[in-house]
């Protein structure tokens, strides 16, 4: 699971960087009050809930199969 968390964190980091959204904007888009959770997802300290994960996948058009395999 650790490898998947790291892969997701890197994919999310790259997606946010490429989108020009701020971490605060992304946090607000998925219903978080603080950008701290986005930092935690990127650094691998936390895994988003299923609902937030789906929102992030949709917002950034992430390929979850490539992340998890």
C-alpha cells in the first residue's frame, strides 16, 4: 500500500502543478477546510477518503489504474 500512496502523492503533485491551482483551491474543490490535507496526501502521510479520492480523480483526470498497478 505504501507504494500506492507514494504513486498517488506524486501523481497528485504533478496534476496540481500542471493545473496551476493552488493547494488551497484544490482543498476547497474537494470539501476540505485546509490545504494541509493536500500536503498530507502528496507527502504520503494520509490517504484521501474514497469520496475525496474520486473527486481528485475527476478533477485532474487521473488514471487510477496506473497509480495502483
